[in-house]
């Protein structure tokens, strides 16, 4: 197993983060507080890309939060271990936090604990598990935290240094349990201001393409600082996974389509720009 490099401290890094896989597309890196919207086809290799970004950042001793929405934390840990990461060591050191936003999606959007007084976040087997995907519940929790301040048990990323990364696998499951307008207002009035205030994370916010309204995608695109597309297309008789940086406010970027190649162990790599022309 590859272990974390104890000599590679975050203080040796500039606050601008050069995101793995995106390094050649965004050469100047991203400032802390940046939110990138990842619009991905349901059958794309987004999970492989997300896990690869997380593991490569961890190998550089950067803090990473991985919010699992469509897979269990154990499945996330297994995917990371296949890339050579000692997951137990990364979690024990405090560099990695895998959050369970999946379990609540199996019970109508809210976990029942049998008590009327329940915390929105709880620790289960050392990992954080969210109790509700209901937008109203989440909004109240974010408002409460903004007034009372962060709590180590559920807001550990608050104390992380600049250059840390948060990967929200997909917000689409939340939209199963609430209307689009409420979710966008929550994102605009709670998530975005909080990320910009905190100013220590680069956030990759996934959302599934083709299952929500055009209005929702446009509103989310207007709120986020940049847009990454992951598409699946048949080109010359072969199915290809493609990635591009569609937009990035205020700085240069390579907007060409690139192939995404995935190795046997699940690692995603940026490939060729040849033959890649999509509308």
C-alpha cells in the first residue's frame, strides 16, 4: 500500500490548488473557495475521476472530504484502496473524511433514530453519516451552524487548511426528496456563501445530466465558479468517455474535449484530444 508522505506538508504548497487530472486544463490552479459544477452522464466514469482526484490529493498530504451519495462509504474506501491508498491511515491521520450521504436515500430521504432530538450528523464507525436529505432539514442545520459556529464532530472541514478538497459525488439524490426551487435556494443562500466565507476548499460538486430541468442546470451553472462536463459518446464505433472544462470564471483554461481512460484498478487518466468534437 502507498502511504502518505509525512514530509509533504500543506505549508509547502501555495494556496492555489492544481487539481489532479485537471492540471493541464487549468494550469494556474484554483483558489480556495472555488466551486466547480461537474455535470456528468449517468453512465460516465465520473466516480473513477472523483476517486482518482481524491487519492492523488491525499498522496500530496492534502485534506479531502468525499461525500458519498450513490455508493456506500465502504465502496468508496475500496475504490481508493485499489489505487494504492492506505485508507485507514488516511482517516486516522485526519486527512480523509468519507461522509455517508447514501444511507438516508434508502429510507425516503431521512433516517429514523427513534428519538425526537437527533443531530443532523452523527458518527457511525468513525465516519460521519447524515440523517436527512430533506432540503428543509439541511437548510435549518446550515443556518444553525452559521449562528452557533462549527462543531468538530460534524464540521471538521472548517478547520482544514487552504488547498483542501471537497468532492460531493452527486447532489441529484437530494432532489429526489424535494423540489428544485428549494434546493437551488439552499445552494445559493447556504452552500455557496459558506464555501466562499470559509475559503479553504476547492469543491467539486457533481450533478447527473439529463434528469433535472434545464432551469435547474442553468441556475446551478450561474452559482458555481466553473463547469466541467463528463460525457459518454460513440465515436468511430467505440464508446468514449470525454471531459472538458466548459467554463471557468476569471482565468484561462483549456476547453477542448479530452478522452478519459480508466485503468484496470479504476484509476482515471486524461487522454487524447484527437477526434473529439461534440456539440
